[in-house]
């Protein structure tokens, strides 16, 4: 009887451990997935795929032009950038963990027009991460 109680206690501890760490693992894989999705969109020069991650409005800064745009306007502006600057190489430089429902990722892209640093800030609302700021410098 004592062995059954010990085994049951061990099962409960393992279950509690799994329940505590499962959300952390799920968020880490979600954040990695969105990072890879964005990396692929930048490599493909796809303003449409990047814009699919935008919130309703986004702060967009490309080179020296910046503003606060609707999702559609930001896609058009980003499309113009990709039309003149074809991406040849993309690498992720930095990423933060989520704090206060936001995180950011920094990429380095090389194009036919030169190298740029791409800063992307995400806000997480309702379980979905959306880009609320994108800067190409």
C-alpha cells in the first residue's frame, strides 16, 4: 500500500511539473515560429506576407521616412521598398523574450542597394502576436 501511495505521489509531481512548464515551451515555440515566418517573408521580398503579421495600424520607418499607417498603407510602402531593394541575405541578430506582452526581433538584411538593420516589435494580444512597429535602417 505504501508503494502505491509513493508511486501516485511521483505521478502527481511529474504532472504538476509538466503543467508548469508546458506554457513556457509553447510560447517559446510560437515565438520561434513567428521569427522563422518573418525571416522567410523578408528573404522572399514578400510585403504581403510581412503585412499579414501587422496589426490594424503599424509604426513604419524605412530609411528616413516614417509614420503611423494602416495595415494596407504599410504594405504598399513596404512593397515599394522590396521592389527597389531585392533581399539577397537575411539573418536574425537579436530577439528578446516576451515582457509585458511584447517582444522584438532584429534582423540584418543584405540587398542589392546595401545592408540594413530591421527592427520589428511585436505586441501579443489574445494569444496572437502582431507587428506594431517595423523599422528598416
